[in-house]
DNA sequence: ACCAGTGGGTTGGAAAAAAAGACCCATGAG
DNA sequence: CTCATGGGTCTTTTTTTCCAACCCACTGGT
């Protein structure tokens, strides 16, 4: 009898690093170019002590780096590491979804892409550059468990009980 | 003197709906085809009471729908609404980031795209279909505040103090 | 009829996390 | 000297979360 342990999963792993309250909002600020504690606190609304522990965690996990910009009263700026920059798609996806399904009225934040158009991100397959609707992705393996590739009836694509 | 109120932001709005612990993992399960309470609880590791309130909230916010599949002992399945399906890019982005920067070893979950290749999502501009690196997006407006369109060097794109 | 099992919760108490706000320290400006 | 700024820390109170147990309405087996 298998004990029900949670599914191994990169989404869960990601959330363990950036999934706590305020973490993503702090990262949003750094993406916006706001790199100092006070401003991040003010713009997110996070309380200072929580923000301190979140930033520390993000630094420990290599998402942010702390850079000294003034010695003596040592003062730091938080900057994005490579891993931090790689979160851009996550934030864009969340913003797009929020604009569409949560925020009422105009989107509070708007970007213009290099190409000149207002930015709306779209997710495509890296190999073929075509869109990836939910049903265009077949599971090869879920949570470490190989999926039968056979014709699973639509609507019940291999529930993966484990 | 402006009182520091948190920035209006669709990312924050999104997180208010799906940002609590377990919410995204529950949604992941529904995307995987796991639609019933017990299985979702087992596969995520969430405790039942928390899962109850999370699912209720997701239903209230129109991300999931509850469908009766058996009367009498009334039993429900949770299915994705249009808004729920639209979260696919968010989950893909989180999975991709986790695979890359958090999970050690092989990715626990792998999808194959319709095109035949193993799925790696990429985010592109909907208008020009080109990639969207962090510095290719210029702020038109952030948190409701218009940005000066002048040449802000990347990395310091108008700190938006509000 | 009796019993175990399944599905979807609810309840109560203990433990952990977050919020709010005061406090601290070093430096620089007026 | 005093105030303001930046980056925290400390304490107290309020919220959440976790955990395990319990409940109810069946269903299927014997």
C-alpha cells in the first residue's frame, strides 16, 4: 500500500522558493527597478519584518543578490540574478491573467514591446513556436510516474493517483 | 504627503485569488485530470480543511466550477472554467522555472507537445511573435502611473516611487 | 443485517506565520 | 542640535495553518 505523499513536482518546488506571500510582489518591484528595502516595503505593502525574511530567503535561494552600494552604514540594493530574471515569464503570465480575469477596468500596468506593440505575452512551444493550449500537451510523465501514451478517453487524461 | 499605499497591480490581484498556499497545487491537479477532493488532498499534501476553503474560494472567484456527478450523497467534481484554463501559462512558466532552477535532477513531470517535441514553453510577444526578455518591455504605465518614455537604461526603468 | 470502505467534508486545539507599530543605529543635511 | 533617511529588529496581537479525529450518506461484500 502506497502512502499518499505529495507528488514530486517542479511547480511545488518553485512555490517553495517564491510562493510565499510578498515574495513575488517584492520580485515585481525589483523588475520595475525598485531595489531598496524601504521602497519595496512601501510599494508592496508588506510589513518590514516579513519583507526582511522574504528577501533573505530569495537571496539564499539565488533569486536575488544583495549589492553593497554604500559602506559604513552598510546599505544594499537587491538585484536579480539569472534565476531571478528567468522569473519574468511567470510574472508576465500572472499579470496577463490578472488583467484579464481579476482586475476591473484598465490594466494598471502596461508595457510596450520592442516591436512597438503593447505587450501581451503568449506562451508557445519552444520547438515549433506554436501555441500551447492545455490539451495540446500530452503527459509523458507526471510526478515521476510514466503515463500510458495510449488513447486515454478525453476528459480523463490519466488521473495519476499515487 | 502621499500615504504609501501598495501599488495597484494585476499581479497582486492575481495572487489575491490564486496566491495562497495550495491553491495553485490544487489547480495543477485539476489540470492533470484529478478532479475529486480526496485525490487532490492526497496528491498535493494539503490538509482537508484548508483544501476545502481554497477550493471554495477558487469556485467563488470563477476559476473552478463544482459539478455534481452523483446526487444523494451529493458528490462533486472540480473542473476548470475558462478563467481556470487561462492559468495554463502560469503553471507552465512555474514548472519550467522550477525544472531549471529549483528541482534537482530530472524534471518529475514532462509533457510532449502536439508537434512531437518535449514541451518547453517560451513566452513571446503576441503581436510580433518574438521573445520578451526583461529589457525588451518598456513601461508605458506602472501601477496606474504613466512612465516617462525617455531612455531609461535597462535595469533602472523609472523606479516609480509612489 | 452487519461491517468496512469511500467521498466530502466539519470541528477543535496546538503551532506557526503575519500584521502593526515602536524602537535602534549610523550618517548626512540644514 | 535636530531632523530625515535607510535598513533593520523587537514585541505584541491577530490570523492562518496544521493535524487528527469525527460525522454522515451511501455502496459493496458476506
